[in-house]
C-alpha cells in the first residue's frame, strides 16, 4: 500500500481576506495625518475636534490591526467535511458538483468581474422558515444550492475549487 495515498488531507482553514482590515488601517492613517496637518497649520478648527479626529483615527488603526490578526474563518476543509461559516457542515459525499463561475458586469467604461464557488448538493437541504424559502428560490434561479463569493476567501476561487475536488475524489474512491 502506498503511504502517500493512505495519508489523509490536512485540515485547511480559509479565512476572510485581510483587504478590508488594511482599508480600515489606511483610512485611519489618512485621517491621522489630516488631523495632524490641521493642528500644525493652525487652522480655525477647534482643538477638541482635532483631538477627536486623532483619537478616532488611532482607534481605527488599532481596530484594523486587531481585525487583521483575528480574521473570521470562512471555510474549513476537513478530510470528511466542508464546513462553511454561513451554510454549516457538508459531507464531501453529499456534494454533486462544485465549480467556479464568473459574473461580468460592465457599465459605461467600468468593467467588473466577480468569481464564485458554486456547489450543487445531491440532496438539497429542506427549507426551514423564511431563510430556507429564500435559499430554495436562490437554488431555483441559479441552479446551485450553495454559493461562496470569491471576495470572502483569502485564496483564489480556483484553489478553493481544486482543493474541494481533490477531497471529493478521495471520498468517492474509498
């Protein structure tokens, strides 16, 4: 028996992208520099307002740095299950297919592209309450039971889909 084939995949943890935390830190730095420029240039603003801006910008920098070090777990890929923050745990054997879809939108000269990991389950979950009915409507419109936006992942959608397919293949082969 080959040792490499019998060894299970490690648990892979995918977190929220740190981009939003860096944006908060950058905005805090900009407002800190702006408030210090107001204080240095002797503008007609009150010192209380300038002090408020300084404290608020330092709080934004500290909060963004804390957020950057404590990002939410979006997905956890274990040898037996895909655990999503919003959708819960899904056994690999329950997944019929997973693929990457791209949505392209262009308005005037601005073009935008969003990537999604789309998951179709073998047995869709029964609707429970209003959220269940909305999930059933989403499934009817898109054709997929679970949709994971690519901008929530700290990795690329291609990597996420490839890892999921590898784990699905090992479960199906056993």
